[in-house]
C-alpha cells in the first residue's frame, strides 16, 4: 500500500483541487442563503412558526427524494449531475428576490423546497466522484480537508450574510451573490477531466430494484451497517441537544444571546484544527477506530453539559466536541467510499443522508416534550449516554473487519458478515 498523500500533495491533484474548490464556494453560498432565508422570514412575519416552516422546507426534500436521487446519481454521469444541479439552483435562488411581503411567504417555502430538492442530487454525486480523483489510501485525508474547508466556508458565508444584512439593510445582494457561487462551482466541476460516467454497462433496472440493491449492500456489510446504525443512534440524541441548546443558554444559564457567537467560534475553531491535524496524519490512523472514538467523545461531552454551571464550562465543552466531530464525519465518508462499489455509491450515500436526517428530525420533534417531562439537563445526560452506547456497539460491530485494500475491488467483509 502506498503512503497517504499530504494536504499539499492532494491539492496538487488538479481534479481534486477543482472538486474541492467547487465545494468551498458552494458551501459559502449555502451558508449565505440559509441565514438570509431565516432573516427574511423573521423580517416579514416576526413569527417563529414561519422560521420553523422555512427550516422544514429545507430539510424535508432529503427525506422525500434523497433515496430516489441516489438511484439516478448511480445511473447518470456524476459530473453532469453536479453541474446541472448548480446551474438550476443558480436560477432558483433568484426567486427569493420576489418574496417582498408576508403574503408571499408561500413562494419562499416553495423555492426553498425546490432548491433543496435539486441539492439532494449534488452531494451523493460528489461523494461518488471523490474516489475517482483521489487515491484510495488518501481518501481519509481528502475528506478531512474537505470537511475542514466546508466548515470554514460555512462560517464565512454566515458572517458575510449577517454583515450584508446589517450594513446594506436589504437581503437582495445575498441572493445575487449565492447565485454567482453556484455558477462558479459549476464552472470548477465542469473542468474536471476524470471520467464521471456510471460504472455499470447493463440497462438500468426498475427504481425499486436498484433501491433494494443499495439497501441490501448495507444490510450485508458489517462496516456499512455499523456506520448507518451508529450514526442514526447518535443523531437520535444530538437532534434534541441542537434544539434545546438555545433555551438552555438563555433560560437555564440566563445568558445573553450574544454568547452564541463565542460558543460557535469555540466549536468551529477546534473542528478546523482537527481537520487540519487529521489531513496530515491520515495515513497513520484507521477510520474504523476514529468512528467509535468520535461517538464516545461526543457522548461524554454532551453528558457533561448536564453539569454545566457557567458559560466558560460550556465554551470549553464546545471546544472539546469539535475535536471529534470532524474526524467522525471524515471517517464515515471514507468508509463508504472505500467499501461501496462505484456503481452503488450514489444510493448508499443518499441512504446515509436520509437516515441521519430522519433521526435528527424525529429527535428535534420530541425534544420539547421530553425536556418538559424530565428537564433539559436530564435530556443532555440521556443523549450523552445514547451516543456513548452507540460508540460501544460500533466497536463490537467493527471488530475483526478491515477496510478493503485500495488495490482490491472485492468487498471481503460482505461474505463474513
């Protein structure tokens, strides 16, 4: 096995550099629009229900179209899927410029739903294209670099949207800028020289048949089953934490909303640092070890939030959890890319995203009821124990199963599972 490439060497690969650049620009634009849409809902309606409806309109497409999108990503040229997705969304985002009053909020919901629906094709296509532009033994480093860059771009986009909203007053420049980022991303991806055509040569089967093939692949693989089940259980706990963090900070700790900036900075800074470190040492660590460590680490931090007494304790915990989030996310992507045949990567990637989104939504929906019954701090303790349990179970699932060698095309653990 060859030695994993360094971050500098990875960026020296032209096609990876183009794919990476497209993602960075696109992530910046997504963050711009996500905040701008919430601000638009707040300015036009002043209603928390409208803000929640906006967030739901963005999340629902992954649940309704995610699996179907994965099937077609495996049928079509992945590069063309990404380019067309970017171009369509570049036009759709300009539709938000027409939302000028509360009476037109239905248009905002509709355009947000359509844009997110088109986006369900982009991410599985990108996941499936990555193994074609990066050597297999360097995928962990490439995914770490991508995650780190995505986080930085997202923070920059959020900050830029807030700055534009505060200085200009109008949110129109945000939507024009986001439209431009989609076009830049499309241009970068279109220049990738590596073939992104589907691997299969046979006539495509029925959609339901191809969906069952993807589900069957996950069911028969201990690696994929561990990633899917463990991630779903962790999200079942973390969804509640995401919802309850705001009332916990404002009501329980009696802090100003201005502290959220410091909390986000603490977590983001450690996530970026973790991504940078992992990109350098990726050749010396195993994704199958990083995933359980990440789950247990998240569980310990979340459970510790139940005992937080002041804001500095909470800032310290947010900084600590960032060190395990990025390696966990990068390891999940790497296992999928190293384990799944290229002809099925779209389906499996979409399945993972759909399951994670579903458990996250379920957890968020139940958070208020559970917190009302046992208290916010008790929910944190429970969510932490759930994440720790998921990590322990994942260790057992992964035991004795290794990632396929980059030189192999077979998936040996399918037989032994």
